C-alpha cells in the first residue's frame, strides 16, 4: 500500500483555514447591498413553469401528428405532460408565496425545503400533534 504525502501548501489545522478565509472577507454596507439587489433582481419560478407548459403542448401536438389523430396516444401524452406540469405549478406557487415574505428565491426555497413555519399551516395538522391518551 502506498502512502500519499501531504501537500505542503495545504498543511495546517482547520482553525487556521477558517482564520485565513476571514482575512479576505469584508462585509458590505447597506448601500452596497442595496445596489447589488437593484442590479440582481430576484428570479421568478413562473418562466420555468411556462416553458414546461409549452413543451407539454408541443409534445401533445407531436403525438397527434405521429399517431395520425388517434386519441389514446394523444391522451397518454397529455396526461403525462399534465402529471409533470401540475406539481411544478403548485411548487412554483409555494415558492412565489415564500418569496413575497423573504429576500430572494434561494432563501424562500430553503425555507420551503426545511419546513420552517409549515407545521402551523399544514393541511394535515393531525400528523404533527402529540397523541392523546
């Protein structure tokens, strides 16, 4: 078995690495942060949902053309497109609702995934209640 020699450029403890990263860090002022927000507006999930709908409609049109107008293949493709598009619409709606309360799409998505605040507004409140004896 061969032993890999440590890289001399990377020798040091984890604490030294953390301290080295903080040396080059400079927090922004409120004005700098506001300028950055103005230059980088938050992204919306709705354009992605629109593209998914357009691709689904194109798939249905192609299925209609290929199947010479037979209904079963067209309905199959239509249901498949709807099965992909409908959850995307619901998810985009939840993310958009969170974006109204939070700074950007990334934090809204993280809050949605982690579930902060979702327990109080759950459609299934019985799942998170303590069992009563």
